[in-house]
């Protein structure tokens, strides 16, 4: 009798040790992923599609059996396009929910505010925002745990400058939104413009909450630029674009990749016609040649998203598609959710990853891994998009 009691006690002890070991290593029955998206507020045209995409992908992976038999638990928050909400959400995900990684940061300012928490906590954080400062800051502060999937200003600005040069549009007006996204774009433009023979004859800022910019644009009109570059996201850029046409500035308008959503066309209305902007290939997937590396995945994502939400996906949703699958591939290669191993896999094992935003070649010096070849110049025509040859 005593022998059986002794065996039972030993089995219980071994079970307890095993359970504690799983807990201390961060392993368990679930893979817990945090998500922070601007699904409401001014950045909703970007963030809503990001949140919906990740939810759709989590459901799909779980229906297919999960990762090595483990289901994914997604805990996502809407930061309401507010920086403080983003930081509070990140803090809650890390400290209370004990997530294994975080995807999100729809806009640059929110991402930059969350980075110190990710670095301090030492968990992988994959941002969906654009600023170069997210992965390659001027102050050289640590970005060991931070990656991003959107093309940065250091990738997009050269594409725009080359287009302006090729078109002979050397005297331009530069207008940017007064936030981290806009100022980062302006910094890169100012650093590179001379190299391409481009000069800004006037430079202005506008608020993300702008509703009428005609006074500012009257000053712009007086300088007689050959083209106007508007660096903002969908909502505020639509206001500026409409106002440019309304006061009679009849020159080419080049917008940033921040308008790559149907909402921009709806908000700008007839004035959206003819707008040129750089963007990933998703919006023009059906126009790509069959030998394009991305085409199959782009069309599949479009089909799946439209079936789920009865609406077309945006390139911003594509950024979260990339983040999700980059993270899953890293977890597989790391054989679990150990943060250091996942981080290393993201940094060292993603060469040639074909995603929605482009073909990623992340490495120790570049936690984005995209080049300007991931972009095409697109024109808005008849309420849709066409490749601008």
C-alpha cells in the first residue's frame, strides 16, 4: 500500500515540475498573440482592415489545426488612433495577458510610443507603420525586438523622387501632415531631393484633423509649383487633395502610400481622379504578369478577404498579413514561443519571404527588409487603380 502511495506522490511531483517548466519557458497549450490597431478614429481607414485581416488569419490557422497542435489566441485592442491608448494597450498585453508577441501600431506615432515597452519587456513587436524611425532611428536607440512590414520613408521617398525626375517635375510643393508619419517623410525628402534634382519651392504642414486647408493652399498656389506632393494618410489627404482642386491648382498631385485604400477615393470623390502615388502591388494584383512572385498570394488574399468581409482588402491589411505570417514562420523555426529564439528567427530566417507588401529580406541591419522594388506607381482612374506605366 505504501509503495503505491509513494509512486503516486512521485508522479504528482514530476507532473508539477513539468507544468512549472512549461510555464517558466513561456510554453503552454496556446500561442498568445497581441494586436493593437487603430480600428476607429482618424486612422480607421488603415487600422480596421489590419485588425480584420489578423482575426481572419487566426481563425483560418486554428481551423487547420494551429501550429504544431497549438491553437492561437489573439487578444486585440483598438487604440482609437490615440497614442496614450496604444501605450496602455501594449502595457496590458505584456503585463496582464502575457502575450508571446505583438502585432500592430497602425500609425507611426503610436508605434514609436510603444517601442520602449517592447524593448524593455524583450518580446517581438512587429509594427505595421511606415516611419523609418521605427526600425532605424536617427538616435541609434535599441530596436533589437522591433520589426516592421510597411515600406519605410527611406524606401518610398526615392520612388517618388525618381518619378518626379523622370516626369521633369523639378519644382514642387511639399505638404505633409504634422505627425510622426508626415515629419519622417519630410526628413527623408529633404535629405534626398537634391540628389534627384528636385526642389521644394514651398513647404507646408497640415493637421491630421484638417477640415479646410484653402488658406494654406492659397500660399502654395502663389509659388506656381509644377506638382504638389501630399504626405499623409487617407482622411486628411483627401481633404487636402479636394482643396487643391477647389482653389484651381491644376498640376499633377502625387500622394504618399498612406492613401492606399478605397476610403480615400470615397472621401476625395471626383478630385481623386488622376492622383498618382507609390504603393505595394496588392491594389493592382490582377494587372501583374503571371510570373510576378507575389501575384498568387495577392490574389488569394483578395479572394479570402472579400469572401469574409464583402469588401476589398487594403494594402494596410496586407501589412498585418505579412506580420502575422512572418511571426508564424518564426515560431515554427524556433520550435516554440521562446522570445529570443523567435526574435532570432525573424532576423535571420526570413530571406526571400514572399508577402503582400513585397519580398522580405530582413537581416541584422534591416528589420524591414523591403526595397523600392516592392513599390509600383499607381494612378487612380474611374474610381479604381491602374499601374502608371
